[in-house]
C-alpha cells in the first residue's frame, strides 16, 4: 500500500491505517527509537505511541512524506522517554554520546533545544546540510538524526569506524565554524 492510501485511511478513520503503517514502517520506526533508548521494550512502546499520535494528528494534518512525518514523531517521543529515564538515572543508547559530541558545536548547551526550535536556526541548519557532499550529509544524519552507532554507520557505508569518526569530526568542525561565523 502506498503512503497516500495509508494517509487516506487515517482520514477516513479506519483502524486498518495503523496495521498498514506498522507493516510498512514498523522496523524503520523501531530502529529510530531503539537507537535512542537502547531498550527493545521501551522502543516498542514509543513506536506504539507514534501510531497513536499519528491517529490523533491525521486529520487535520495531511503529511506529504509519511516516513518523515512518522520518523519525526517517533524521534520526539523517544527523546522524551530518554529524558524521563535520565531524570531517573536510567537510559543509555547512542543519545548521550550524540549529545556529548555536539556539545562543542553549540554554545550554551542548556539552550540547545531553544536554539534548535527557532525557525531561523532550522532554516540555516538545512542550508548547512545541503552544502555538504551527499555521503558526508548522509553519515552526519545517520549519526545525529537517527542516532545510529559508529559501527552501524561503518557497516552501512562500507567505511572503517575510524573513517566514520574522522568524517563526523570534520563535519562537526565545519558546523562549529559556521555557527561561530553566523553568530549562533
């Protein structure tokens, strides 16, 4: 079933929409959530919460790219879950490592979330990503959007782990330099 048909099922309020979404995107969403939480049960719960959120969001929202729409919901729910666990001194996964790696790029790490939510910053960041060579951009997104491990990225791209770490280090350096130049 294609994405338009699945979205239409949500709009018609047919529960089969969730079944079709799970069949098409279940493993993709589980991967996103597991990379953040490092716990299969919590990841599964977050994916189920994603289906619930999608049900409550459509209608009125009609996503143009269903995979990105669902991925964004899963990521937000998983990060919220990770924050809750961190408050309870639980958690794990790639999230802590990813935040630590990006810490040097953004000044005032306590305000990172506010910075990221501003429209100007998002527009600028998208332009930065577009300026990167395709492979560098894909590796960067695998690490910092999907929270993939260095090992998983190296296997996916056929690079050594040291090459992936070096590529990410250089890209973070470019990001940091651009952030400073732009006054962020």
